[in-house]
């Protein structure tokens, strides 16, 4: 994965808007590592392959970034994103890593399920 290029991410979001896409979203404050440090407070969110259609998609911030997708009934967003990857299948894969390189948040958007 590379550091986020906001202009490139925005172009991908524009190419995916107004069509059915699959979204996977994960956030964790350390749920995977809680077994090694019981003093850590853990929280997590996980959604895989929710199907949405968004009318507006945007990236904001100066790093870490926030990506928001406006649907007909509300918003889906992920904040704290630092890295991204674009695959040849019109997918956006974005992730946020902490100072130790551990995954904190992941957002995947694409035309096919993940």
C-alpha cells in the first residue's frame, strides 16, 4: 500500500458514484491484540459487502484522511485513513495504520463483492 494520493482517490470515487457498489468497513482500537494487554479498551466495527449506491463521494483532510459516501438515506464514512491501493477491478482499498503500522481502519469500495 502507498500513502494516500487524495486526487487519485477522488477520481476513483467519481468513477464509482451513481452505481451499485459493495462496501466493506472495519475499525478496531485493538480488539485483535487485547489478549496480550488487558488494560487496553477495545472497540470494533465490521461490515462486509454491504451494497450501496452513493451520489457523492469525497476525501477530505490533510492526512490522515476521511472518505465519505453520501447515500440516499445517509452517509458512510471512514476516518483516520493513511494508505491506499487501487486494483485493476475498479476497487478502492483504503486503510489507516497507527504509528506502529497496525491496522486501525479499513474501507473497501468496489463493483464486485470482496
